[in-house]
């Protein structure tokens, strides 16, 4: 059953049937039918499974969209062999937010595989149109700024592409950098030796690497100098050739630090700078280097700026709502301050 249309049959004006022949129903419906509940919550009707058939009952205008969601999920499941609530929720929201019908817009997770995660062999892909634009920008530019809220995959996708470039021999090493500033804390006030001091700041980068290549390979690569992780201050005076360099949490750089980092770029290298301008921890009224760079370099040839939004959030579905709630609250506060 290669043609998705062969799975669908109309039983009446308000009823549709989708064949689940050959589909792993447990993976499609989720543990305790969680994915099924997500589908049913979006339809003013019912979604039931009878043997190898899924039956949808509800308003005709909703049936087409939800039917298309199910077909997308089956296709995604056949390619990735697993579904999570984040992916299911995004496919649903993408389809129901479309004003042009069920076939509009890019398919979620339909881009080419960026990398196969070690161990699970899970195919890692861009999951949203914004993420795909981010991936394309990295491939087409040597310096890319990615600005957006938490959960949009800014750091994760940069790490995945860095590993892909390393695997294909396009770079010789990966350099992971973060400013050592978190809510006003300074390295010197933290306990332990220097490595113990910087580890908490680099943990998100380690987590992305661990998910991609596994903890054991991280240690091997770091011991061999293939992967380096260091605070931003350690970059001064260096030239980074044949490297894929990622500066994470760049909203916490000063203008001087940002200029210093950008001028480290050597031959055959690529830099990706990520940050969330709504979470700046600099004190003393200092302007964020990320904000300044956007103003200064926004039209510089060879540099790309990609803005991700709440529509690109691919963590737990609640993260998207949290981001939106804070955005509304901040706009309300700013509006009150101007009066």
C-alpha cells in the first residue's frame, strides 16, 4: 500500500475510514493510546480503532485535515519507526493552522536525514519549516546566527550538523563555546577546579552531543582533541581553522566578546551562533553582543540570521504554551510601561 490515498475511504459525509494494514499500531497510537487521545482532542467527534481500521467521525471540514494528519503520522512512523507526543502535536497543529487546506505547507519531518543517532539509529531531521531554513542557512553560509526561544532546536541542530560535517571530512574538529555567565554568577566563585567550574555551563552542549553520538564517543573525541569545549574567554588570541564552531547562549556575550569570537574564524571553518534575546543575564546594563551583532551585521554578505519562533518549538507541547504566555505577559508589561 504505497499510495497514501489507498488507505482512505469515505463512509459518509461525516465518517472516514483509514486502513492501518501493515502499521505498527502500538507505535502509532502511543503508550496507553496517548497519541490517539491527541488526535481525538482535535476533532469535534470520535476516533476509534477497530482491527486494522481507524474510523473518524465528525464535521466534514475537520475530517479531511485529521485524515491527512494520520497519513502523515503513518509516513513518519514508517521512516523513523517511532512517534513521540511532540511530533504528533506538531503535525496536528501544522495541519489545523493551515488556511489553504490539508495539502498546504511543508511536511513535518519530511526533510532529508541529517544524521543517524548512535545506538538507536534514529533518523534526525528538521521538524519544522523554520528548522529547515536554519539547516539550509548553515549549509549556505560560513557564519549563521540563530535567534529564538527555548525548545526550537537552535543548539541541537547545530551540533547535529557539526557531527555531519566532521563525519564527511568537511572539518577536522568541533569547538563548542559558551559565555560563563549565568544569572550573574562568575566562574571564580564556583567550587572545584577549572574543569569542574566550566562543566555546568557546557552541559547543554554535552547533552546534545550525547543524544547524537553517545557518551562514550564524546570522551574519546574530546581526549583526541576532535571535540573541544571551553568558555568563551578561552577563545581570545586563537585562530580556528578547519573547524565547526558553535557559540551557544550568545545573548550573554558583551559586544567586545562577540567581536572577539567572530574574528577567530579561520580558513575552511564555519561558525554558528545561537541565543534567546528574551533571556539575557548580563548585569550592569550592558548590551547583549547578540543584539548588537544583529543590528551591526544584519545586512553583511555571507552572514545569515535565522529567527525561530514558538511555531518551531519541538520540546514538550507545554513549552510552546509557556513561551507564548511569557511573550504575552512581557508585551502587556511593556505596554503598561509606555503609558
